[in-house]
């Protein structure tokens, strides 16, 4: 059932006009009555006298007919008023409510916010504006279809509604964006509501036999601290939401004035990225991977690099922006094609090439055919390509689809490695059913290897389990001789890290090859 919302302005106008008309009519009737009283009009006597004199005119019947017409007119007017009310109801429903979630739409939410601001001004209280944006919602639409996506949006809206009081407002701004408006008599009232909203992320939604989790980013702006108008508060909450999206996913951020500057720098970086994509001003670096069995370099991991105005942008930041702006597929494909091309100049016949793939790119429906095309474009043997995926790419709601994709890749001959293993969901039970070749243990374990007995135990247990599952293990981030020796001792298969070799450009690798072959 819909919330009882504030009166819409058109409805208010009609009601005011009705009151005005009633007042005018009453006044006119009163004046006419006074005149009749003063003039002592003997209307009834005259009518009676007239009807007596004109007996043949059937005055009784005429009066009755006039009376019936009057009554019919009143009934007709009443029915039309009912029609008008229904029409108004329908029009306002369409104009002010979102048809998917039945929540107030953008225009009406902002109107409600304006009214709440006026009220807060009078009562000297505060209004909190919470901007919520669902993460990765496009994937839900792409995977389950728009009808199911709409259903999910509706259920999320309903659950959001239950986190607040009846007098507060939840609106849908459009797409996957919601707005929550709270009247705060006391600042302490905000934290419990934010906690309840945040906890919605732990709930699951059942879609096509799958339990889906909905994650979101949210930002809060408060009247009067962060703005005096609905537009200003919406903008501030949007900035805080965006900040939450690019920094700490899943956190609800309170707006601060410094956020705008950070975002400006980020917008700048985004537009620089677009230019870099057009001009393809990235390059690839390659880091060697060592076999601990025979001390040979068995392959290289391709790592993208972006130099902007003479400064290297941290790769993790580049990948994050590319993901947020929807360019990750383009960048991922560029890196894959470039790595396959570069490999022809430095990769030896018995060495493998590792290429990083983000979850979002992997989830694309034509991912397998993209890989197939890239391999045939460079005539690269599939068994020498290792795609590095993080566990998050596999631990998701479309597990069967993922298994199918991995099986197709494996059938092609391509190997799959699980990147950053150990820091994510770490569900070996789930991985055992998938055609995976290698686990890359995250550098946090390698770093703690020397000092921590526990981490040494974790890695050696992992190695035992991996051997059992027919997987090979590569330790990432090896920075010292000691770490390498320990890894050797506990039976790790491969290692990668600054101690073995830092990521190097193609030119450096080719140079090294030339000098080692004595050319
Ligand atoms: P990753 O896949 O875990 O890559 C390893 C990262 O650790 C690289 O950082 C590498 O330079 C760094 N590293 C290697 N050895 C050591 C070491 O001994 N000590 C320390 N402290 N760090 C070491 P980088 O190049 O900044 O890449 C960061 C992340 O960005 C990568 O993490 C990967 O997830 C992503 N990435 C890099 N290149 C690509 C790419 O071409 N495509 C995609 N999709 N993601 C990429
Ligand atoms: Ca990697
Ligand atoms: Ca890694």
C-alpha cells in the first residue's frame, strides 16, 4: 500500500478553488436572502395566487418537473466531480509515482523534500537526505532480464520502506537510484536508520532459484548543514554517494565539503581515461614467474601501465575507474591483444602468459568468443595463455553459467588461475568443481611468511589441499631470499615477486634477451 504522502500542488489548488467558490456562492446567497427579507418579497403568496389564476397551466406538475431537473443536475454534477477526482488520482499517480516500485518519483520526491525543508525551518529540526545507488544492477538486468530486474527494484524499495518511519519518505529517482528523506528532531536518530539501511545488503533476494545479494553505495546530506534547497541537498548527497562508490564500497558516507574536490580530481581522471582510451596511451609490463622445481622462468604476468603527464597512475586505481565508468571490457581487451602481440617478441616457446581479467569482463556473455578471437588473431597457442580471475568472479549467483564458461575455456586449452587467493571468499569446496589450474596465493600471506608461524601453516595447508585437488600453487609478492627459501621448503610450486623480477616493459625484456643471447 502506498505511503500517505504530502498533498500534491495540483490537488491543493483544486481544493483551494472549491473553497473559494463555496465562499463566493454563500456570500451571494446571503446577500440575495437579505435583499429578499428587506424587500419583503411575498414570493410564495404570489406563486400561489398565480397558480390559482392559471389552473389550466398545471403549475404543480411544472414545479415538480423543475424540481426533478434540479435534482438530476445535482446528481450529474456529483458524478462528474467523482470522475474528476478519479482522473486527478490517476494523473497524479502517473505523474508523481514511479510505476515500477509505486514509490514517489524524482519530481515528487524533490517536492516532498522541499516541503520537509519548509517544515524543518519552522520547527527548527533537520532533514536527512540519503542517496542510494545499487551496484552492478546492469548485470542483474543483463542476466535475468528487465522484468525480473523490475521485480527486484520493487522488492528493494519495499524493504527500504520498512527501515524508516511511516512519516518519512522513500522515493525512486530512476534507474537503480533511490532517495530516503528523514525528518530528524535529534541528530542521534540518524545512525540507527543508517544501520538498518546498511544491513539490507546482508539480505538476499530470490530470483530464478538463485539467492542474490544487492550491494549499494549511499551518501547522506543534512539540512541545514549541507544545503538549504532540495537541489543543493540532492547534489550533496549524490556527491557523498559517489564518494562511497569510489572509495569504500558498501559504506554510507556523510557529505563533507572536501568531497567535491576529490570528486573533481576523479572526474578529471575519468576524462583523461577517455582520451587515453581513444589514443591508446597505455602500455604493458611483464613480471616473471619462477618455477621452484627447476628454478626456471616459466612465464610472465602481463600488467597494464598508464602514464599520465609523466606520472604513473596506480594500476589498481586505473582498473577501478575503468570498472566504474564501464570501460573495463575495452581496456581488458586492449591489454589482452597487446600482451598476445608483445609475447611474440619475448615469450619463449615453453613459457606461459598470464593475463588479468576482471569479474565484470569475465561475466560478459561473449567473453569466451572474445578470447577465441584474440588467440586466433595472434595465432597464440591456447595452452600457453593463463587467465587470472579473482574468486569474486566465480563466487556469484550465476554459478552454472560460470562453470559452463570455464569448461568452454578449458576445452579450448586455456588455463585459469585464481588470483589473490586467500583474501576473498576462499571457498575451496566450490572451486574444486571448476576446471582451474592454479591458485595464486595473495602477497599478504607471503609477506607474513617469515614472521608468522600461522601463515606458514596456512600456506602449507593450502599446498597440501591444492595438490590433492590437482592444482598448482604460485606465491605472489616474494620480496626476499628468505621468503623464497621458505616457500621452497613448504613445497610451493611457483613464485612471483620483486625478488625474482620487477614488472618490466617490452623494450627492457627485448633488450635483456638480446644481451643474454650475446647479440
Ligand atoms: P595482481 O594481479 O595481484 O598483480 C600483482 C600486483 O602486485 C602488481 O601490481 C605487481 O606490480 C605487484 N607486485 C608484484 N610483485 C610484487 C612484490 O614483490 N611486492 C609488492 N609489493 N608488489 C608486487 P600492479 O601492476 O599495480 O597491479 C595491480 C592490480 O591491477 C593487479 O593485481 C591486477 O588485479 C590489476 N591489473 C593489472 N594489470 C591489469 C590488466 O591488464 N587487466 C586487468 N583487468 N587488471 C590488471
Ligand atoms: Ca594477477
Ligand atoms: Ca594477485
